[in-house]
C-alpha cells in the first residue's frame, strides 16, 4: 500500500513525543544502555566455579517441611 504525497511526512504522536524526549535528554539512550547492561547483560560463566557449585550442592526433599517417615 503506497501512501499519497500528502501523508509521506506523517509522524504519529508517539514518534513526535519520543523525538522531543530525545532532544530534551540527549544522553537518554546512553543511560538506557547502561541500565540494560546493569540488569540483563551477564558476565561470562566460569566453568570451574560452576562445576564446584554443582558438586557442593545438596539434594533437598520436595517438600522440606514434611518429616520423612521411615
């Protein structure tokens, strides 16, 4: 579907809002990337440490508050 020449420069209200927000806060994208890195980007996995953690873990019963009946 091709838009007519009248609508070729159309911007939605949301696009206009985001553009204005970026103009007011030029470092917005940089702070978003820093926040994402803080919360989501993981450091590389140390395989030796992971193996030690798995070896030292203790199996827990399915429902820990129920006593085992012998």
